[in-house]
């Protein structure tokens, strides 16, 4: 097969074309398929070596699939690009499609596909296949890293011609999303097309040609979403192509920790409560034992608003029964510090609940979220994604990926307990989906896939209030109502599976 | 100067090194400076053409600065990379530093620099300078677009050797963040270092060499933030380098518009109110005239919670005077539809307030936010950013960048009025900073720079309630208290300027 072959593999990986066969088969088909599908055709290039007929005849075999599986697997999952993924659900795991009735499914699939297409269009997906450089190009050029802001101009570094000598040299540059120019002060007879999409340099002086090339500029002419322009550099039959990324930098949102760097200027505690004020009050009292002045934000969707006599507690009353994640999302929306600590309303601060330790971890690493443990329970889990045509496959495994650099007691993972410190700005980017009204936890970490970098430090520990029978009749009644709402009914489970299928474009889990 | 010269220009643009001189000067200094600063040194490469002595002597001049300014300016702003940016504030505009007292400034600057460094570290900034390919490399390789998910494996497309014939060929591939392998089934005598960071191929059969190269794979071995690994391909003195991007795709968060695609399943109205229930009620009544069943989310930080008798209104009571952006952020945190429409509590829906039109625009374009007009006032403004060492310069200009494809009456811009429809998921990513308690508007669009793609369609119009003197004494009293809070005091203005300086890492505006 030719060097273009893998383009198809990529197209497939990027889900633009369904091929109902395995890896090896489309590797052989790819030569013949390439012409139709490559978005960046590589130069026709004489290949003295590789026959275009089935290479398997003269060439050594490829490793057998079982070998590939053993080489490229993680936790027993084969993480190698395929055009389709599968979940071998042995009892556990779900096929998310099953959350919908057979009758509704075709319509649901059509809506899901339409929404996914809109999402991809706005994210600039699927990405085009890789841009391949042929050997022995007479040009020097920038392979990677030329970036320009919309409407700005940048010099294109590293352009150079070093081909055979000739009486006259003609080099043409072509862009599609912007215009080209050169800083060199020369007449149109030498440089033609300044400020246009095609710039042509024509001279007999090779030295002059290179001087001009070294001063070529790219100007973005449209204000737009991030895009990659492929600029081509041509002389006779040689064509070099290189990417120019058009992107507006994301503006920072920094928090001032204040001159004394007090903990209260760095961290806000956030919690959500429902029909169990006694638990909430016990938790708040335990906070005050160790952190007298930290701001605590409480979101409550109980029937009656509470009166909390604490100047550092911000209390928000929500419509009755609005739900668990709606409340969590409300609470974090009000934070004005760099970090936010999530705790449940029935947790209990102890002398092992050292928020400072978690702050230290986020300050010194690149983590977005770091969890502790609840009574020693770390609840770490890894999420591994495989991409597929009809939705991705997600695999959940307990444990962690690797130790955290600089913190031997901490690890990198995908999901943790409900006791974690997070960069407020990062947490808000993912948020807690208010559609999840009742029991929900890992749903948040799945929504954070690709956005949140999560760690876990088990030696920072928070307590949990005992599930004691309430003697007070009123409280007992509340607990009863509470548990009615708390129960994870079958309907709620189906709803969550449907959400993974539609919202997250997943097809199954293990 | 050599083809390496511009590396420095990039380093400067990427703010890793302060050089107190203009563009032309460092272009000449760059040859001598290059060795110290290039992170991707280009191969030593004989350049028969360009003397390393001051090229200005033998070479044509560069265009004079005034010419560059005219060529590369937008709205009178010179958008060309410089190591420092300036704001010529003719009366208007601000130097944000001025918001702090001279006494505090040194300490503030130190904190700001520390927070900015943490931000950059987590965002992988500044990016390394461009990777430059020298001419006449004997290799085919992927210039751009090879991407792998953490812990996954991908084939590296397009690898090929086409150098001079030799009795024996030895090609070495080297990665730094992952490992290499090949699918070709061959013994260690030919392929050495499988599954390690360095893979060596040694054979006398050129055909076999290329077969192996075409089946080389890259495996990500660490679960981490997005990174770019630079893989090198070596044979004798030739080295090709190409990027492999390690990135976890961001998981989609799609909304199901439902089988009938009702507007109420697509759009939620959000508003914030404070001490003027009469205005709010008038606005709500006007909504119901045209949209009887759309969900309206109301965030209220008045003294007494209101009772609103409307089953489609969700009412949230906040701590008194919590503030304008805190309320806006609360309201959007509760939305469960794909789109959210922002309106102020004193607006008035009319027969020109066609939400469907705005939905149509967001469905058919790549915009994240589209504004209408308030009584015909469009309030469009463009924000242009220049990057600088000590913070960026921001330039605000009224009007728009360009017409919106497919919608001749709409335009692309950076900021609009307080009447806009937004993709809920995108809006939440930016959010309304709860630190902004009082008058604030353009602050939101500045926070959205690089995240939100904004448009404006003036022919979708909402009304505004008249500023009539309230006859009702109670209401008059409320209005009085309200306007006290509403007033944009000098202290509040200073606070906002300080926020731009610290939070957004800006230095000045025009």
C-alpha cells in the first residue's frame, strides 16, 4: 500500500465513512479508496519499491490481530483505531439505546444525528486527515506551530528554496482563508499578488528569492471560529503544504488571592441540601470548628427556606424539588474564589479534613479537580473512551492511571468521591447538568471527559454523619420524604441511560 | 538573516523574552540570538546564498514601518506581532494599572504574574516556536494532523524513505511522550526497540524498510492534558521532525429538541430582577402574550421573595443585593434547553420579538450567541486584542466585522445588547462573573473573547418599558432604593478596571 493508505484509516477513525470491515481489510482496500477520500491528496510520487498490487504477496505479514490486541490494550481494552467500537457487557455495563422504546428509536436516532452534526460543525469536526509531506521537497517551510489571531498578520518563518539552479525561479504561495504578502521592498515585476490569496515571486536571483521567502507574511482576513488554513508553496512540479492555525486566544480569568493569601480568599465551600436541615446544620457546625470564616454556599430546594445564623453562609432557596444537580450547578455559579470545595450536606469535617493540602496540590500541578476520601473511601475510577460510528463506547475501571508528579500519595484518575476541590473556572465549564434531578455522580465526570484533569489524594479525609434513626418525629417524617425522593427508581435509571445515549453521543458502557 | 530568524520573532510574540526594541531591530539581531532561544533548532544547513553578516548591506530594504502599518492595520490598529503593545488613549480608553494605588502596585503585579504563570502552565502556554523543516529531506512524513487520545495507539501515516541507495539502511524514530512500534511482523534483528521511545529499523532491503515505515504506530503512555509530542525521524545526518497531538476529545453535551420540536423544548428565557417587581411583572405579562408556555427563570436578590402565579416561571431567591452578574449566572445555571434567551426585567415583548428567528440563526450558523435590538438600538461592538509582555491591549470599536453567511440582515461582531439568544452550553463556559455586582455589560463579552462567536440581527426587536415616574409611593420608594444600587459609582468603575487588569491580564484599552 502507498504512503497515502492510512489517510483512509484516519477518515474512518474520524467517522466520516462507514466501512463494515475490520482493520486489516481496509488497510488493503485503502490504496484504491484513497483517491476518492483524501482531502489532502499527496503529490503523485514515483514509488520504485512498493507494488500497488496486494502487498501481502511479496511483503512480510502484519502482526496477527491477537498480537495487536496484546500490544495495544489497556486494562483489557484494545485502544487502537477501528471504524466501530463494541462493548462486551458481561452482565455489567449497558447498551444505552435500550433506554428508548423500539417504536421511538428511529426518530430519536434521527434527532440525535442532527444534533451531533450541528455540534461537530461548530467544533470543526471531524478534522481533515493528516497532511503528508513527500520526500525530497526543495523547500524549507514551517511544519507546525504557525498561528495567527483573526484579522492579524504573522510572518511565516522558515520559508526557503533550495532546488536545482535555473535561469529563472518562479515560486507561488497559495492560501485559502487569508492573504499573503512579503516585507521585502520590491516591485511587482518580482513580487506579484501582494495582499491576495496567491503570491508569486519571479526572479533570476536565487539569493533574492530566498530573501523574499524569508519575509513572507500571512494575514487572516475573516473573523471566525478556530480554523486551519493549508498554505501551499509551489515551484514547477514540487508542492509543499503546511498548516496556519487561525485562533483567538482564550482570555484569562484570574483570581486575586489577596495580599495575605488567606484561605477564605482562595476557597469557597459549596453544598446542596434537601429536606434534612439537621444534617446540614451538623455539617456547617463541623466546618466552623476548623474553618471559622470560609464562605459556604448552600443551595436548598426544600419546601420551606431555612434561616441560617452565620454571616459567612450564603443561602439560596430554589423551587421545591428542583433537584440534585440543579442545586449543585446553582451553588458553583455563585463562587467568587479561585477554588471551590464540594461537600455533601451530610458530611462531617474532622482534623483530617485539610483543605490546605488540596489547595497545595492544585497550585503545584496541572489538575483541575482533586478529590479526597470520605471515611477512607476513595472511590477512584478511570473512564476510557473508544470512538465509533454510531456513538462512542465508554469503559469504566476502578483505580487510577498513574501517580501524581510531586505528590506520591496522590494519583491521576477520571472520577472521585463527592468531596473534591476544583478550579472554579474549570468546574463551571463542565457544570452539573440540571436535567439530573436525583441520584447522579459519575454523570458529572463523564460530562467532564476531555475538559477536566482529575486527581485523588486519599489522605485528605472528610467524615460522614451516621445514618441514625431520627427520634424526633418531625425529622423522622422529613427523612422518610427525603428517602422517597432519594430512591434511584427504574425510571430515573432509564432517563440517565437515555441521557448518555443522546447527550453524550455514547452507545454503550462496560 | 537565516531561516531560523523568525523563531525569535515567535518567541517574542509568545512573550517569553523581553526585547525593548522595535520589529526591524530584532529581525537583524535574531541570527545572533537564535542559538540561545530556538527550542526547535533547525538542522545546520549550508546556505550558499545569505551572508550571516548584516544582510541589509547586500539585500533589498524591507518596507518602511509606515508602509507596514498601512498594510497590516485594521480599524487603524496595527495588528502585526510586536513584543509589546500600546494604547494611544486619546481621552477615551484606560490604563488599567491606574486602578491600583502606587503603593500596592508592586505586590499586585507580583500576584498577577504568579496567577498568570499558573494559568499558562495549565493551558500549555506559551506554545513552542514553529517547527521548521529544512529542504531536501529524504523522508515522507505527516506534517500535520496526527492525533491520538491518551493511552491510545495510532498508525503514523505517510512515513517513507527516499534517500540515495546504500548497502544498508538504518532509520531511527524517537518520541518523548509516548512509545513507538510497527505492525510489520519482523524479528528484532530488523526492528529494534518495539514499545519504547526509540525505534530503530536496520535493513539492506529498501523495499522492506518502507513497508515497515508505513506501518509504524505511536502509543500514548501517559494520561495527561493536551500536549504535542515532536517525533523525529533520522537517517545519517538527515532529521525530519513532526508533531503528534495527544488530546482527549471533549465529550458532546447535546439536547433533545423532542419529537415535535416545540419552541419550549428548545428555548428558556432567563432574567434577573432587583427591587422592581412591577417592571418584572409587566415584562412577564408581555412574554405570555406571545409565548404562553416558555419556561422563564427569574433570579431575584431583592429583600422579600415574590410570589409569581405562573406555572412556567421558575423563581430563585438570592441573598439581598448579591448582585447583577451573580443573578445572571444563577439564572443560566438552571437552564435545561439547548438555547437560552437573555432579557432584562424591564424589557417588553412585542410582535417584533421573534425568538424563532434567532433560533433559526443559531441552528444554521456557527454562532454561539446572537443578539437582537432593543427598540432598534443594536449596540454592536468589536473587540480587538493585541498581545504584550505586561498584559494585552484591547481595542473596542463600534460596528461589526462582516455580514453573517446566509443571513444578509445579520452581522458578526464581538458584543451586543442585553437581548440575545445563546447556546446554553457555550454560555455556561464563559458565564457572568459574580464579582461584578452592579452595572456591567461589556465585561461579559470580554470574558468571552476566544470562547464565544457572536452575531447580531437587528430586525429581531424587543421593547423597553418607559422610565415613567412611579405614582405609587411604595414603588417610587423602591425605584429610589434601586437607583441607589444601580448607580455606577467611581469605586465600582475602579473595581472593574482592576478586574480587567488582574483577571483578564489586560494592560489598557482604547
